[in-house]
C-alpha cells in the first residue's frame, strides 16, 4: 500500500481527495495547520472512510516537522494542497501569500529531495491563464497573473519546471483546477469558508439558507451569453478523482505533466442561480451590482488533454453540484 502525504488535507479539496485515496487503497498522512479548516474534519473523514488518518498539526514551512514526518513514514508521493487562496486578501497581504505559498513549497521540495521522494502533485489554478485570449483554455496557452495569489501559483509552477529540468527523475503533475463546488454525498465534508464567502456558490448557499440577505451579481454587461461572468464549475468529487488518475500516471508515464481539471462547460452567474433555484425549489434573492475589479468575462477549460492522457473526465452535472452544495450548507 502506497503512502501519500497530503498537505492541506483537512481543507476543502484536500479532504475530498483523502476520501478518494482511501477508496483506492492508498494510505494517507495529512499535515495541516488549520489556518483555513477545522479539526472536526478529521472525525468526519474517519466516519466516511472507517479508516484511521495519520495527522500532523503544523506548518508546511516547518522543515523540522517535515523531516519528522518523512522519518516516521515512508512517503511515496506528495499531494500539495496547502496554501492561502483568497484573491482579494492576497492583494491586501501580498507578503503573507508569498511567504506561505512559496516558502511552504520550497521547504516541502527540499525535504522530499533529502528523502529521495520525487513524486509531486501540485494544486495549481486556472488563474495562471490570466485573461485568456481564446476559449476553451488549453494547457499550452500563455500564462500571466493579475494578483499575488495567481503569482504564487505561477511562480511555483516555474520552480517545479526548473526542478524537473535539473533532475528528470522527478514526477511532477501541475493540475490547474477550474471552479470546484459541491461536496461528498454523505454531506459530512464540504466547503466551509470562514466569514463572508468570496466565491459564488458558497455565497448562493448562504443566501438560500437565510444566513445572508441577498446575492450581489458582479456585473451583467460582460460579453457573454447573458452579460454575467462565465466559469467552469466542477464537482469537487470529480476533481478529487482526478488526483488518483494523476498518481497512477507516475508509474505509467513518468515526467512533468500539466492538466486542466475542468468540465469544459461554461455557465453564467445567472445560469447558476436559475439552476440552483430549480434543483432546490427555492428562490434566491439577487441584485446586479458593479463588476468586481480583476474579474474576467469567461473562463472554461478544454478537458481534452486530460481525457486523452488519463481517461479522466468530470461525471457530475451542474444539478448535482447545486443540490450537494445546498444540502451541505443546510447541515452547518
Ligand atoms: P482550503 O483553504 O480549504 O484548503 C487549504 C488547506 O491548507 C487548509 O486546510 C489550510 O488550513 C491549509 N494550509 C494553508 N497553509 C498551510 C501551511 N502553510 N501549512 C499547513 N497547512 C496549511 O482550500 P482548497 O479550496 O481546498 O484549495 C486547495 C488548494 O487548491 C490550494 O492550494 C488552492 O490554491 C488550490 N485551488 C483552489 C481552488 C478553489 O476554488 N477552491 C481553485 C484552484 C486552485
Ligand atoms: N460572482 C458574483 N457574486 C458573488 C461571487 C461571485 O456575481 O458574490 C461571480 C464572479 O463575478 C464570477 C463568478 O461569479 O463571474 C465566479 O466567481 P468566483 O469568485 O466563484 O470564481 P472566480 O472568479 O475566482 O473564477
């Protein structure tokens, strides 16, 4: 049984990936500092998987702790989710974002190298495409960023490419996620952001459950089907399964690979609201407001490469995403 170190494993995408890892007979070791997650996730993971998760509380920047983890466990591969991810906050606190995201990755890679563990999956983001010059987005398109969060993702991709150039025995997978939503079918784990959500679906569910009064739709004058922003929403369980395929590829097709993890479908904000209302039989209060600074009109993936290479594609529908997100929020 292979041992997988999951950094940020109590977070949103990490926790769903931990479930899939156990389902696929991997053994999991998590490190997380709970900066954006809660200890109760560990109990929920145990409830879902009926397995014991080995957990280390601490910061991925802490090389002493990382060395201890590698000493106490024979780690085969690392999936690196840990990082700060709020775009707006990154503009206000750039140093914290560079410090946390870049230094944690460097520390991790250094300790992996010391321990001759060279299989690495990195949580990158569609944000590295900046404002795409064509759609759907393919992996070979130009990269740029518009905020410090995006810059950390792009810089880490560059670091990983340089590392691979220096030593081809690394297996590195850069997974560029589009917009994950939804939750595990048990509704025990899901997206549970602190404070007022920044992202669309977490905001919609808070309006649906009466915790927030009204959804602000940021602009209806974009060059899109109905003027509101278009994104590629992907069910988090599909996204989590993509990591299993990526791990399997390390044995079959070693090297550095880059994949978009999206569905290939673009939905507008209004389509999201309408689908959510229909599936859950509930009205969402909304009003149209100003555009949000830094937003782009449309962003959706070409999922062709990842399907061709890994035989992975998203299975769940927008209806599944809307239903699951609402059910999870109702339980909070
Ligand atoms: P999340 O905040 O729910 O999970 C991240 C986890 O990492 C949290 O549990 C947090 O406590 C932990 N963490 C952060 N810094 C740490 C550190 N230095 N040491 C130890 N633990 C630390 O976020 P998520 O949505 O699950 O995202 C996971 C990864 O995927 C992130 O790297 C994020 O940038 C990337 N990503 C997310 C999205 C998205 O929309 N959710 C999209 C693209 C990429
Ligand atoms: N959005 C919105 N109201 C909100 C949050 C988001 O209208 O309260 C819009 C946003 O302008 C974008 C889409 O919903 O067009 C997705 O935004 P999100 O922040 O979830 O993802 P990202 O923009 O990072 O892809």
